[in-house]
C-alpha cells in the first residue's frame, strides 16, 4: 500500500508543478502590464521611471524562470508574494479568505447530504414508482439549473420578498444560508441520482441475493453490504465535487458578496494581479489533487482489492 500511496503522491506533485508553471507562463504573455494598470486604477500618472522602480521592487523585471523559482521557494516559507490590487501580502489575504470558503463549502455539503441521502434511499426503495420518478426529476433539475441563476432566485425570494435573510452575505451562519443553499442544490441533484443508481446496481449482484437467502434482515444487508460497495464508486466523485466547490465558488461568492477565495480571484482578474491569481490557481489546483488523493486512500480502505490491482499493474 505504501508504494501505491507514494506513486500517487508523486503524481500529485507533478500535476501541481505543471499547472502552476503553465499558468505562470501564460499570465506573463498577457499584453497588459499589471504595474501600469495599478497606477491607472489609483488615478496616478504611470510615469515610466516610477513603473520601472515598482516592477524592480516586486521582482517583475527578472527573467521568467527566476521569478518562478523565487515564487516556488516563497511557497515553502509561506510567502505567496505581494498583491498589487490590495497592497498587502497575498498570504495575509488568503489567511482571511480561506476559512470563509471552507465554511461555505462545508455548510453546502451538509445541506446537500441532508437532501440527497434520504431522497436517494427513497428512490432506491421505491424503484419504479412515482416517488422514484419524482426524485429523478428533482435530481435532473438540480443538475441542470445554473448555480448563479439559482442564487439570484434565492435572493429574490428569501431576501427581497420574504425578507428572511440579508441580500448580501454577512459573517455568521445566517449570512451563509443562501450561498450554501445555492451550491447545495447542484450537489444534491448530482448525488440523488448517483446514490440511487449505485444502490440499484449493487442490489442485483449475487452476494446480495445470497445474503437475503441466508435470512439476513433487509436493513442489515443494505448498511453492512450494499452501502459500503456503493460508496466505493461515489467517493472518487465526491473528491471531484469538493474540489469543484472549494476551487470554483467564485460566481456564488461574487453574487452574494461573500469574501472568500472566489471573490479574491475575481478582483485579481480585474486588476491583473498576477501574484494573487497565481495563489488562487495554486489553491484551486491543489484542492483538486488533494481531494482526489484523499478519495483514493478512502477507496483503498473500502476496497482492498485496489491495492492488489495496483501491485499487479506495477509488476
């Protein structure tokens, strides 16, 4: 097992280096000078000498490979560079925004689980009935509706008309309800169908028929045998979903004014803040590969046969 974990950890590092290196080069190809744009946004004349001095202070006048090497070395010490848009170190902005994004993602997953697990189980138990069809329709709607449109609809209904929650997200649980619900609707729609299909697929296998033939109660067969095997196929998708939420919540955070990592990215793009954009790309890529790495470990734990398959492929 240690060999499989080591190989996947190395591949995770390679993906991170490739993504950060590629985006670092692409951002440098932009025709917009972020330093000159910074002076324009501040209403200060972009004097060439002043721009050159500021570029030298930020290290932007050095060769590209040197800039990237300095940036990689800075990551090891927690230095992510200096934000031109905010005028403070990027690490300080990340420390403030990251807990907000994590809290929003955690609450949205909780909301989604409360809806998806009961509906998925109900659709499985009532397979072929109107309840199953209704659950599948809800799942289809949850997946199909754009998240930003759902967010605007929630604001219109619960903030403007009913006045139950504030229009703009505020600190605290009350301000997180609407953005978390907007994200949770898509997640729940995805997992209602996946859980139902996974349970139906496992239920028709021989080991389940044998367990019923031995006289085991239906709930024991479900929770001890069917559910663990069904989760083995859902865990990798859960890693992708969490990575998508944590790394791609910019639209929802912007709509609701939630000061998280996504809103930082929006500001960085508008201001051409390379250091801040690079930090967000590192975060977005890192959370995807880390979540998939954790999902792989959970799958190895749930299904030890994967370790044997990994060893066979190695041989």
